[in-house]
C-alpha cells in the first residue's frame, strides 16, 4: 500500500500544480484578451470617422494633386511656373501676414472674453456666454455684408464720423486689408474662446491664492502666474485660428473687394475665371504643403508647452 501511495503521490501534486499554474496564467490571458477586445472596439468606433475623413479630404486632395501634374499636359510644368510667378509669391506673403495678424488680434480679444466668462460674476458669465454663442447663429455671408455696411464709404461708421465733424471725407475702411482683418477677426474670436476657457478652468485656484498670500499684486499674479499656466490654451487657440484663417474665402472676397486677394481667392480665380485648372491645383497643393511645414515647425516649438513643462 505504501508503494502504491508513493507511486500515486506525484500525480495529485502535479495536477494541483497544473491547476495552480492555470489559475495563475488565466488572469494574464484574460487581461490580454480584454485589451485586444478594447482595441478592436476602439478601432470599430474610430473606423467610420477615419473612412469619412479619407473620403471627404484625402480623396479630393489626391485628385487635385493629380490635376496639378496632368493638366494641361503631364509633368511638373505648373510647379515650375508657380515657382517663378511673383504674383503668387506676393499673394502667399499677404495671406500669411493677414492670417498672422488676425490670429494675434483674435487670440488677444478672445483671452479677455474667456477671462470674464470663467472668472466673472454670474451675470457677467451669462452675458459673455450669450455673446460667444450668438455669432454661431449668423451666417458668414451675413456677417461679411454687415461689416461692409458699417465700413464702406457711405456706411454707418463714416456717416457718423462725418456728422460729428470728426472727419472731412470718408475713410477707406473697406475694400482693403483693414476691412479683411476686421471681418476675419470678428469671425474667429468665438472659436478661440473655447480652448482658452478650457485652459483657464484647469488653473488651480490654490496657486493663485498662494501668490496672493505672498504679497503679489493682481497684475503680477496675472502676468507671472495665471498667463503662463494658460499658455497651452493660447497656443492651441492660435494654431486653430491660423489654420482656419488660411482657408477663408467669402470674407476676404467681400471686404477686400479684389484689392486684397488671398490664396483661396486666387485658387478660385485660376480655376473658374481663367480657367487654368492645373495652375490652380498647383497653388492648392503648394498651400497645403506650406501649412503642413508651418504646423510641423510650430508643433515642435510648442510641444513642451502643450505637454507640460519640459515636455512631460
């Protein structure tokens, strides 16, 4: 009997060890399986959006890029023409200058509005929120013609200034770069308010109270504590607005009056009024490349601020 017990003893021990190993291995396998399922579920949710972006953006851009090297004849002749055209270079420089000016003005104005929206009194917050949301209910075309009615030679502003005796003749406020900057800034301010307000709400109040307790003035707290802590919101708003402003067409066309042509309007003129589809497509591709290079450079510069001090 003892011999039989000795012979059979390893088997239950081995079986117990196998069960213990299986029970120890099962959580890991379940965890891996759960991670795989989570990844597939996330992919299934994201796949329709990716498909939509490919169909709406990537496919049309590939078609435009194909036009730039096939119309009117295959080759890179349109890009050679683009590189040697001073008109296109001046339009690109004007576009970048106007977009940079509009971005700076819009972010500065939106920062003040978002500050009141986040840190104002109850009624101030409600009124500011209403002022931010109402422009989204009005079309871009309506706002552009509204500014034209205000800034034109016979518009409201010139009429009031002449009636008050402040000016002898009408000021040229529309059909130039000034009118374009005003209209685009008014259009983009609400879009900058949201990321700025989000960054302001993330500021830890205890840091501001600590600075106040150490004797810092309100102005010093704002410049040295509050503003640096909202730097990520400022950079994010600036990137959004700059990219958005590069594609503006209706507002510059109406308020510029053909005297302040930007890149998107130049593409329209080349494709539908010349018509020169190959050259217009080459301008479009060049604009996309310029935007990509600028965004890449800006991202490398702003990455530490977006991810935290030191890029952490």
